[in-house]
């Protein structure tokens, strides 16, 4: 019987998302401490989304050519750790932009390959994936809480050492994960272009693009927004963690919720929650208990939304097209949508201020809501008992 390397895979997810927990909420604050403008910060942070547009495909092609997925994962781990060194030295915008682009290019390479290895180890028992992936959420929470508490007592520059530690953990775990034989999908391969011509598919991708763009201001400026309103760093970290906890709870119940209410209703509720959430963050930041409510809505605006989108892609891209469908979903939403959201929020933050920036996020979520309401029909979005629901969290927090 094939032995599942549970702890080695779980350890990789733990450190991978611990990096996100240390980097995403606090690196914008670090850049602000260096004197960069909001536009500069938005452009610098957008490199994480920009590289996701093409880097995973390039690294994946290299892995396919070499036939050694984990060798590429380990190489990416080494280069990511080395790529962090320039941050200790650079201070100019141009040098920082190059450093961010290099780190993002190397770091974005590994997770799609590790996901493929994980599912090959699981073989047909995909239900155990959530038990492995859960350690990624735990890593994120520990990192975001621990880093916030640390930065309340030490200079922000020490954030770089925390990031180095998480990257070292990624590399160490990547060195221990064993490979597994790939399991090609059976059956006739459908034509991808015919799937992409379907109205429901185009509508879903357009709505997902809008949702990720709406989250751009959150991922780049949320910590800065709270800090500007005198929230301590440990409280900032607590609010980030609360959102992840809400996401975890929703993930556990998504299979039941999708089968009871259907994809369309879940998507509509998720987009409606995003409209409300971003208005609350922008307009009601001085009310901490309302910020708690806004973070609890993350369970819908990311957890439920992402699980429903994944389920739709799994159903609408059958056979060999499923992998490419998931890649397109990631590229269009987290890559292109996230990139637009980061750049747009960087411009509006300086030009219009925080309230208007998050109002724009709410408007983008409303656009996505209307797209789903008009072009995704209930019959298109039914979930049968056979519909697989694979939940995988986004890597650009």
C-alpha cells in the first residue's frame, strides 16, 4: 500500500502559507517605513500577482521537460531564499522593484507543482487533501499573529528575518517531500476552445477577475489602513487571523452547502458579502467591532466564493482540460485580477484616499455580482453528488 507522507507534505504547506502570513499583511508597512508612496507600494506588491501570470507555466514546462518536479521545487526554494538577500541592502524604488520581481518569480513556481505531487500521493482519496491543506491555514495564522506581536516590540526591519525564516522552512520541507508517480487522466480529451466559448465559463472567469480585483486594496493596504487608524500590529494580525479562521470554518462545510444551495446561490451570496465588506472597511474603520464583522465575511468573500469557483471549474472543464481550467482560473483571477486591483488601489489611495479606494473595491464586487446574476443560470451551476469539490486557498495574501 502506498504510504502517504502526511507530515512532510503538511510541513511544506505550513511554511508556504506562513510566508504569506508574514509577508502580505506587513511588507506594505515595511515599504511605507522606507518612505515609498502608496503608488510605489501598490506597484511593488503587484509583482506577486504579475509573476503569477506566467511564472508557474514556465516553471511547470521546465519540470515537464526534465521529468523531475521536486527538483524544480527545490531549485525554486533555493532561489527564493537567495532572492530575499537584496531586501537587506536596497532602498531605491528601482532596485526594490527588481528584487520583488525576482522573489515573486522564484516563489510562485513551487506550489502548483507541490499540489500536483500531493494529489498524486493521495491517488483517488482526494478527501484527505483538506487535512493536509489545513496546516497551511495554521501556518498562516501562527505567522500573522506571531509577526504582529513581534513587530509591536522590535523595529519593522526585523520583518525581513521572519521572511527569511519562512523561506528557509519552505526549502527544508521541500527537500524532504518524496515524489509520486503521475496519474494521467483517462478518457477522451475535450476541446478547450469549445469550453471557453460557453457563456457560463466566460461569465465565471469575468466575475472571478472582478472579485480578485476587488480584493487588491485589501491585500496591499488593509494593514496600512488599520495602522493609520491606530490599530496595534498585534490587533492587525488578529484581524487577519480571524478572516482565515472564518475561511477554514466555511471550507469544512462547503460540500454540504454547495449541494444544498447550489453554486449560483453561493456565488451570489459571496459577491453580495464582498460589496458590504469593502464598504464597511472603508467607511467604518473606527469601529473595531465592525472590523471584526468585516473579517468574518472573509469566510464568504474568499472561502465560499473560491470553493464554489473551484467546483464550477472542476465540473465545466472535464478530463484533461481540468488542469488547464484550474490554471486559467488562477491566472485570470489571482493573476490578472489581483494585478489590476493592486495597481488600481495604489493609484486611488494617493489620489482619492482610503474610503474611496475601498468603495471602488465594493463597486468591482458589484460588477461581479451582476455578471453572475445575469449570465450564470441555475441549471448551469447545479452540483451533483459526483461533483468534486477541491478546496485550495489563493497564494497572494
